[in-house]
C-alpha cells in the first residue's frame, strides 16, 4: 500500500473514531434526565415541586397552576410527556395547595404579593440549580395572575410568558361568565338552574365563594368551562398520578377550598388593563374558543391594547378553560413547535 493510500485510510479511521466519540458524548449528555419530587422551602413555608425532563440541558418550563389551590402536578402524565423531551418541566404545588397543604398555614401569608415572592424565589432557585439565565413561564387561570405580574416585574429572567386561560379583569370576567350561564339555562329551559342562579345572584354572589362553585358546576353543564372532560375525570386523572398519595388526594379539595376562601376577595381586585399595559418579552395566550370561565372575549380586548415585542393568541378550537387536558397533543405541540422554536430562532 502506497503512502498516500495509507494516509487516506488512517484519516478515515480517525474521523470514524471521532464521530463515534461525538455520538457517544451526545448520547451520554441526552441521558442526563431528571425525575425528582422534592420538598423545598419558599417564603419560609415547605412546598413541593416535581421536576421532569429527558435532558437537564434543555430549557426550563415552570408551570403555575390555577385555583387558587387547584394543583396540576397530578396531571403531568396526561399533558407533559412530549414536553419533557424538549424542556425541563417543573410543576409546583403552591403554598397551602395539594402536596403543600397545611391546615394551619398562616392566613396572613395567603395573599398575591406573597405568592409572587414565592414564584420569584422558585425561579431563582431553578435558574441557579440548572445554570440558566432565563426560563419559560406558563400560568394557567389563577396561575396566569402570578405569571403576568411576574413577566411584568422580572422580564430579564424569562425567555417568554405563556398565559393559558389568562385572567384579565376578574370582576368583569365573573359577570360575563355569570350572564353566559344564565342565558344558557334559559335557552335550555332549565328552571332549576335558573332558580339557583337567581338565588346566588350576580357576582360577587350571595354566599361568596361557595356560591361560586354553584355557578361553575352549571357553567360546566353548558359547556363554558370544560370540553371532553368532567369533574369525575379530574378525580380519575389525579388518582392515576404516581406522584400523589392517597393522603394527597384526600387533602386536594380541602386545600382548594381553603386557598380560594382566603384569596377570592383579593383575586377579584385584579385588573391587568390597569396593572400591566406593557411587557418587555414575547407573550403567547393559549385560549380555548369556548372558555367562559375566564372569558376569551376579555382576553381579546386586552390583547388589542397590550404592548409587547411579540404577542400572539393561540386558539384551541375544541377546548374551553383547560386546553392542556382537553387537547394535550395540540397544547404540547404549540409549546414545542411555536413558543420554543420561535425563541430559539431569535
């Protein structure tokens, strides 16, 4: 074999070995996944987070659940399997809720400012732990209150904000939701429902937050809050979660009732038309076409006046208030192929 042929073969061998080493290193890196259920301290209170992802090098996606007190950690086996291939997905049971339930939680800590402080503290913890300058933040319903305020106050910590079932003006939204339910009950000739709605009256409702549940049950009956889902389905999904114990499930509604009873009045004061007229980061609103729990028409009005470097409404035509559970494939696809890819491109 002449010298030239020998050099060519040697070079090919070196390139082949180098390619194998790269493939091995890349494969090893991609195997650095995480599946961690952890108790941490935020604002002096023990709280639980679930961190899941195939690769810890991927961007962080922090999910802020609704309610107050309606945790979505036990839904991850439904709405996060694809996300975990592209993000490190973090679910957090906020103070007093779900796995973080405490019947003796100091009532004075159950306020929006404390929850915003907890959110910021958790973001700092995650950014430090995973060596990230920024994360993605998604807020659902009540979580969208925390999310939008956080996006407004701490834009340098975020790639983008995603508001799902975005609350805009709490009082006006409740009035629209109530009127929608009354109109549907009348159209259906449902005299029992009409009498119940007349009894509780329009917001702020006679009987307070307990009457709110009457309105929400009727709203669900008439397709204004859930599609392809029922309250029984939520229980089944939660009980199927590997991360929730029997005790967690037993405490779930106690925690929800405690949280909403302590925070409902303050929540009704939220008005983002006044509080957040502008954002400095991209914002995406994931909105169910038939959502009258947090009415989509208010979101459209807010969207038209909100200033942001990029803003977009992502419609879920077959969903109401919970696109992540009624249409989990589309929900995950939009986060991966719209929000993430747009951010990486820029």
